[in-house]
């Protein structure tokens, strides 16, 4: 991730705020939470790159908060994603008419939220003319995220999709230890049964393919794997 995006989560369910905060921070974002729109509006809203707003809250609703922010020049361009148990067509239309960038109905999977947020931030960056890197690299090791290719010192190396995604995750979050279960959750489809041994086999193949960089993929016994730069 090129930029440490700041996200504000506003929801009157404290447990949900904590779950979202934990998973978003795990994905590389800087996250703050508020349990009401009134509390959120006392914060430095301008400093955030994206807002996750619950629609139905005690006091001011997420819709009302979004309307207030969109009316202010300083906050009108901040992307807004609504999180809500209300998924009627009228509510969805209301959200988008207020300038929402996305609308996610509860219950939702954390993976869905992460994917939607990445998409919104990418669109916002493109709209603002920011350059998004399409290459992850470490010294002579390069992953082209558009072409889905891996090269070492300029020479292409064949990779399976799974191997590519594992390397991409480890390289994108260098130094962070991923447990086998985290890798399974982030890389493999939900409906596929994957054993810890399958992760180890893919890591072994990955190390062989990246040659001199194999030492960078470190095993932390009892915890998992990380990319040591």
C-alpha cells in the first residue's frame, strides 16, 4: 500500500467498531472509531481519507451526518461508505443521492468490506489524479500487479496464481507475520478446504522460485511467515 490511508468508522455498536478497526489496521490502514455521529463530528474529519458510516444510530443518523459533511467544502470530497442493516431500494437510493461511494448491507464479511474499501480508495485516487503503483518490488524482485508477473533481475519467473498472491501479500506488508490461517483466509476461496500443510508446500515452492530472495521469506516458529526486507 503506497499511502497509509486514514479511515473513520462510525457505528453505535462498539464491538463492531472494534472488529472493523482490528481488521482494517491488519490490512494496513490507520483507523479511528466513534460510536455516534455527534462524537465523530467533534473529530478532525478533514484528516480522514474515507468514512464508514452506520445509517441507523441513536441521535443523528449516518444519512444526516453524510449530508452535513457533503455540504461543507472542506469535507465534501471525502469518500463515504454506508454500513447498514437496511437494504431496501429506497435506502440505497437515498445513500447514493447523498454522494455515497458504496453501500454495504449487514451482515457482511470482513473480506467484502476490505475489497470494497480498496475499490473506493482506488477510484478516488484515480479521480484525484494520484499515481497508483502497479509494481511491488524489493531490490531485483518485482511483481507487476497489472500483468500478474514476477521477475528477478529482469528475468520473468513462472508463478501459479496462489504463489503470486502469497508473495504479493508478504511483499506488500513486509515485516508482518502472517499465520497459516490468515494466509488461507486471504488467499484461498472460502468454499475450498485448505490444510496448513498446503500453505507450507506453496511457501516451499515459492522460495525455490525466487532463488536468492528465498531467505527473505522467514518462518517464525509457532506463528507463521513474513517477508524480511
